[in-house]
């Protein structure tokens, strides 16, 4: 009788551990918001750059970037700069992105005949334009895998 009670108690404890342990998965360095995959913790990965540098550099992102923290299996060409509307829409959920600077981030949306581009201020969600030669931050985004 004593052995049966210990076995039952052990099984119950094991089930409770499974129930309360919660899900476990590896952090691949991304977060999905509004149906798009965003680079998580961009502040600790990317510095400022001109629009041309961001526009050409972001597409070269791939798994292994950000000192090896990006582990999503992405390849060069998967990533891009978000549009003005995409970045403005993610502002309301920026806490999901992790470390984001309260500063301006480039978008792919050009303005004034291509001399400037739109940015979104991640401090207040406002958008404005700046000459493409300005040094600003970027936040890579990609489509989810099918």
C-alpha cells in the first residue's frame, strides 16, 4: 500500500511539473507582429546609417546576423525595410520588439521625388521625412515563411 501511494504521488508531481513548466522553445531573434516577421532587439544589433546604406544593407541580413542572435534560417534577400504604414502600425506594439530606441527609424517609403524618405519616430509614433543622407536607425522586416 505504501509503495502504491508513493508511485501515485510521484506521477501526480510529474504531471504538475509538466503543466506548470510552460512551453519551451528557442528564441530565434524574431517576433511576428501584424502578420510580418520583425527583427527582435534591433537597438542592440544595428547602429545608425544613411537610407541608401539601410536600403542595401538590410536585404543582406540572414540567419547568423546580430552576433549570431538571429537564428531564424533566413537567407540574404529575405529582409527589407518596412513601408511607412507597416512601421507606423507596429509602433503600438513596439514593446514586443524588445530593445527599440526612442528615435527615428527609416522606412522604404520615399518622398519629394526620391531626395528624402519617411521615418517613424519610435518614441511617439509620428512620421516625418529626412534627407536620405541623414544617419538614422533601421528595423528589418520580412514576410513569414509559407
